[in-house]
């Protein structure tokens, strides 16, 4: 029988907001303790303070090696290490919980659980509407002095632009056995998309700087 496993990546280093993972750990921990169908919670960290927090809550601690604690390390590399070292079975469903994504609504996770259990989907991710449409984006080749479209098109009316979405790890899960098929952002062509309504995506303020935190506090977008 497979298990549902929550995984919290919580490295100590942070460039934009010092020790933000320590600051936000409790919000996610409180949420996870009220999700009855989670079998395990694993915290992958190199931070001794967070290790202490996690152990007090009876969460499992994955001692993240220094080589996996830098800002250039992908979440895929972290999951690969966690699966290899924490007795995860191939059919287990792993759920990613980024601590700086503060808003969480249990109903969104319940719906995702139904999909990953009953459908053929082996990975699942939420998506939000793109604020800048790729058809309107350009790059400049400074060597050739040439302006180029990222996506060649001749659309000139907003209503003619096809829908464009950006992946957002608000709700994300995958079966351990498909890890090798996922890219560095944990997605492949078969990932099941959940397209979020604007009223939900507007609440998703990811905290990377103190200014983000101030904006989140002002918004009133608390855990749902």
C-alpha cells in the first residue's frame, strides 16, 4: 500500500530574507498536523534550528548535505536524495511544501489527492495565469543587434492571445517512481495541471524578501 508523504525543503541559507524558513516553519507545520491522510512528514534541512523544530513535532528529519544546500541546487536533486535515503517506496506519493508559500487551503489539497489516487496522473501541479504573455515577450541579440520574439507570432489583439499558464508549486505531488522523467522543476508533459482561479492565485504571495512579507501581512491572505 502506498503512503502520502509530505516533504518540506528548508535549507538554512537565504539571500533575500535571512532565515525565512525558520520564521515560516510553524505555519506549514500547523497545517500539516491537521491533514489526516498524511502518513509521514519529512523535513530536508541543514539548519540545526529547524531540525530541532521538526523533531519536537515528531517529523522525520533528512540531514541535507552541504552540497545540496546551495541556491543553485534544484528541488529535483533534493527529492532524489530524500527518496534514496528516507525509505520511500516507488508507489508512494510525495507532496512538496515550500515554506515561503504561506497560503494553504485544505480543500485544494483534498481535490488533488482524489486526482492522484483515482486517475492515471503520476504527477500533479497547480498553474496560475501568466501575467506577461509569451507572445508579447522579446529578446535582444547584442552581438547581431537584432530584436527577436521568443515565440514567433503576429497577434495584435489581446483577445486573440491563447491562454498562457505558469506552473506554481502551491499544490504539487508525484509518485516516487516517475522522478527520473521529471525536469528540474518537477514537471513533464504528462503532469496533470490544476488551473487556479484568479481569486485563489491572488492569495499566493511567495515570500522572498521582507517587502513580500509586508505585502502578505497587508493582504490578509492567511492559511485557509
